[in-house]
C-alpha cells in the first residue's frame, strides 16, 4: 500500500485507528510507517520512527497536502516552450491529470467541454 488517507473526528479516534491498523498489519508481517496528521498532538504521541514530520507539502495520492493549512491541491506543470497547439494538446494535458479522489474533476469540465466542441466541429 502506498498511501492511506482517512479523516477522523477526534484524537481518540485517531489513536484507535492507529492501534487497529498497526496491530492488523503487524499480524500479517507488515510495518506501517510514515504516519502523519494535521494534529501536532497526534504526531507527537507516536513513536518517532513511525512518523513523517516532513516540513512543507506532502505528496499524497498524486495531490499535495499542506498539513498546516489542511488543504489539498493539484499542480499543473508549466511548459516553458509549449509545442504548437494541435487537437492533441488539450487531450495530452487532460491525460496528465491523475485524480484518484475526483477532487480536481470539477476543474476539468471546461477542458472536457472544449475537447467535445472540437470533435463536433471536426465532424461538421
């Protein structure tokens, strides 16, 4: 497993989840590590070798997570020397988006509509 993203309502629930998941994974011979949270109290309560206290943004499920602000965001790479615009240009840009949780999908409606309009005009 690469990443697991879970939201709980309290520190107690976070500890219960931690205990359950580490116990289950240990019984199968796995060691879950790299735990992190937007709760400093939770992170400080875990053994140091189990936490990921990396500063700044954390890459999770192809999104960037800012723990301090508890926000997820997606970065589009800026192309310094873009190729000439062709019909495949928006398709290529759309194909680069890996949106497992569907959080970016509303932002992609415009490009999808544009591609659909291009197809319709090409057929006419």
